[in-house]
C-alpha cells in the first residue's frame, strides 16, 4: 500500500493531448520521489490503470515511467505479474552516501575555487517546525551541488543530483532529531564557510564528519573512524 500522497497535477487540456515524454517524465519523478521517501511498502504492486486514472492520462506514460524505474532497479518487474515496490536496504543507502561523499571529496581535493555562499539561505539554529527543518535539508543539499555543478562537469553534476535525491530521506530523518540535527547542520554551516575561504583541508575534515554522522545513523552498530 502507498501512503496518501498527491501525484503531479495534469490539467484538463493536457489530459486530452497526445501522450508525450513530459508526461512520462513527470510520472517517473513522482514515483521515484515516493520510493526514495519510502511511501510505498515493499512488495506493493503498482497498478498502472489506477495511476493513470489518478493522473487522467493514458496507461502508456505510466508504463514507460515504471519501465525506467525497473531499469534503475528502484522497482521490481515480475514477468506476467507487473511492477512491485522494492525494499530500500540500509546497505543501499550507506553505499549511496559513500559514493556521494567520495565524489564531493574528489572535487574538493582537486581544488574548489568556484564555491560561493551567496544566496545560501541560512535557517535558524533551531528546527522549530517542519518547514524550517526542510530549509535545513535544502541548505545542505545546495552546498553539495555547489561543489560540483559550477565546474561544468555534466556527468558528475547529474550523478551528484541523483545521489542527493536518493539520500534525502536519510537527511530529513537526521534533521528531525533535535540534537543530531543541530550537530549536522552546524557542520554544514562550517563546511560552507571553509569552502568559501578555500580552506580545503578543513572542508574535507568536515565532510568526513558529516558522512560519519549519516553512516552511523543508518547503521548504529557501524564503527566509523
């Protein structure tokens, strides 16, 4: 079963138009985000007709989105039965965080002379409510993207954005913990300052600490040095 979550709105005019790639892409993004946020229980079947009815579109773009998700191994396809939600294991999440921070460290080690804190929204020191917690998450994710995106390396930028999306739920859960959330947010603030000051050695140190917090959160028994 899936938790109640609004799917992307499709206007009446659009629903009458021929199917096109934008519809498939929108369904893909919606389902992908639901999967990352664990809104589908493992083993739940994706009913193509039901999803198509909710979106007021044909089955084709829904099927295309599910095929793409199955190729990316976010959805399981069972021949003759259909598409099913997969469980997201702690190993998968840990590996994704490891890969994300390995890429970020690699770019910092090469030298980050393009990083700027301009435009970075600084939420208050205390989470307060869900909206402020979300701003904290966005603040951290914006830092990660700014390390890579300005270099013009499109492959790395796309991969970092994908890994940020895949690990955002872990980030949100950490921020919900008042003490742990304050800790990791403070580290992110320091990271932005050190990057802008070109103190790359300290930036790498802080990135390692943030990574360690996240790995330990996913696997409490893991020992991260």
